[in-house]
C-alpha cells in the first residue's frame, strides 16, 4: 500500500463529474487500499477518488460517532438521497467543514441532517446506510466530490468570498498542485 498525493482545488479532475466504476478489479482494490491509507495519514474522515487524481465514482470514509460507533468503508457508484437542508445561517462551530483538497482551511456550511447512501462495496454487494448528523455530512461532502463539486463551491455569503480569498492567497485554483500527507504540513 502507498500514501497518494492529494490534488488541490484547481486540478481539473476535482471539478468535473467522475465516471462510474465498471468492474471491481485488482486496480480498484489497490486504489481503495491506497486511499484508505492516504485518508488515515492526512488525516481525514473521507476521501474521494478524484482527490487522488482518479476519475472514478467511489469514496472511502472512516468516522467514529459520539456513541463510539465506528463507521468506515468504501462506497462504489453511490447514490445519495438527502433531506431538505435546514434554513438559516450556518453555525460557525457546529457547521464548520474542511476538505483535504483545500487543506488547512475551514468554513461553515449548512448540510442536510439526514442522508440515505446506497452504494456497492468491494465485493460488489449493494448496501444502504441511513446516516444522520456528521455522518450524513461526510456522505454529502464525498458524494459532491464525485459530481465535481467542492464544499467551497456551496458556501453562502460571506464565507464563499473568504474561501476564494484564501485559495488565491495560497496561489491555488490552477491545475497541477497537490500535497503529500505525512510529508507536507499545510496546516502550519
Ligand atoms: Zn473534500
């Protein structure tokens, strides 16, 4: 297994819809193993294939909830049904979201409280998870990646503007930039 470089916003693969996975072969298995290692090293609670430069509709996730239940796995060719997002302003703390493709930044974003994930696992078996709270947020965030959408694209005023400024300050937003978990410390 290997840690993979993570693409930074501006890399075209992050900004277009990903292609369905046709066959779960050795290549996909190796990709998923490497993505899990990369997510842990980053560290993050989710990682989508486009973030490691691969045009494929799959993401991995690993999150332990308030009741100490660990949710982790891979979602291949997922579908996501979401409840209507709540109205009003996002909470600066409770709704604070980040992304490994916009490393070191966080901005508040309202997300739906509930999301039903339907996907296939590595054995080609269909599964369903009725997620709430932060897990529902993770699924929405990762599913967005497969549609070519980053959370910063969804930010409301004035956070969207602040995110654009932060991206410009880092000289991101163009193709060809990535960072290496475990080597680059972009939080510093
Ligand atoms: Zn992300």
